[in-house]
C-alpha cells in the first residue's frame, strides 16, 4: 500500500514556501564550435550564458512547472549580479547573501561535428566566516519553509559539515529537506537525516564503498540507507530510469528512449520534477514518474538549457512504472 502518511504530511499548497540553496552557483557559458583543432583559431558558432548550480537548476525547472520558489546561496561580483539578474528575468525570486569574491563562470564547449561535450568548472570564491554566518542566520529565520532543496559543490573556505548544519536548522521548522550532493558532503548531510536524497549510481557506490551494477544490488544499498532514517532514496540511473525506495515501497520509473543532446542538469531536473509532484499532492509513484519525465526532458535540450514544460508533458505519459515492492 502507498505510504499515505508520508504523502498527506507533504501535501502542500502551491502558496507554501519552497526554498533552494546553492552554496557555489555559477554562470554557465556554453559555446558551440564545429570541432576543436590544435594551433588554429577555433571560431565560435554560437554561445549562451545561463544561471547555473544544482539547486538553481531546481529553482528554474520548478518555475517552468508553475511552482514558485526562492533561491538562496552566495553571489558576488559582476558575475553574481548577472546570475541574479538572469534568474529575476525568469521570474525566480532570490534572496542571496552577497560575498566579497566573484561568482564563478563555468565553460561548456560542444563540438557539433563529433557531439563531444567538454566542461571546465571553476572553483568559485572563498567564503569568509562572517559571510557563512549570514547564511546560517538567514536559514534560522526562514519564513514558513515547507520543502528546502539543497545541492551542489562547496565554495572555497566551506567545510562539508555545513550541509549537516543547514539540514539540522531546516528540520527544526519541520520542513522536508531534499539533498543532492556527493562525496564527503553527502556523508555529512546524512548524519542530519534529510527527508530525501538523490544520488546517481556512482555517488551511491561511493557512499556504500563498493561498485553497484544491477537494479537489485542498487535497491539493496538504497534499502540500507532508508533503514538509517532517510525517508526516501531516489537513485538516478541514466537511461535505465530512476529507482525510489521508501519504507517498504520500491518503484522504478523507466523513461522512453530519446535522442540525447546533453545530460547537464538532468539530475537536477529530476529533483524538481519529484518536488513538483509532491507539492501537487501526487503519490510517490506519480511523483517518481514526474522525476523521470523531467530529467529526460532536459536531455532533449542542448548545452545547459533545462527541460521545457511542453517536453515534460509529452514524456510523462510515456514513462513506464515498475512496482518492485509495495
């Protein structure tokens, strides 16, 4: 039977407050060329810039789906002002902490001739202790948080333990926390028991200490994490779909085969799709289908562009749901 207790406790109204937290956001400068050639001038055919970062991507997709939210985190310098301006132009509310350093700019290069994609990610600004405390104080006083999505890499000067601190603060207000980080950040975050985590296969393998391959092996690892107090474990598996494990319920949502233009932001879009289902009072099964459709829709767009609602609506009816346990 579906976990109706969980669903009812998370059946939010669209007017309730949803926040996203990105500690190391970026401007993603995306460039298209015919092919990289040595010792010659490579001509740029097209270029675009996007506001980027894992939870910023979540904010953007939620907004595309008609779900209002507020983006939090650190921004600084001219790049930070451009990033914030781009979000405001997309109708996304922001309440960033301004820092003395410069928001990073990532470079993504697409070779049209080969389909190859190269990413060069900058480190980002160093965050001062006083700036970090501004964020902590902001989170302590967030107005009526119901769902808080946290994701992305850490800027310089910030310990992975900050994720445990943030989750602990958010949970004091009885909000649900969705965590999408990896490595030591994930280890630290799990200590505070977020409501939902969304590792991919590689991140889950690193977490449990050995390589995971088959669905049953992956589900076994997810069950163990669920037993440790994580309400919902979502595991993204690329074209194989997304696995959900939650207190006796195990579902696998498999998207249709599509022509993949780019995988950047697909996992973030899946998180947004899942949250979108939850805030609309959908069941876990339906919310998982939303996640798979949203993640797949993003792969249809070039560069760092994210899923469009029209693509999502076409795909959501084509996702196949397998019930592994219920």
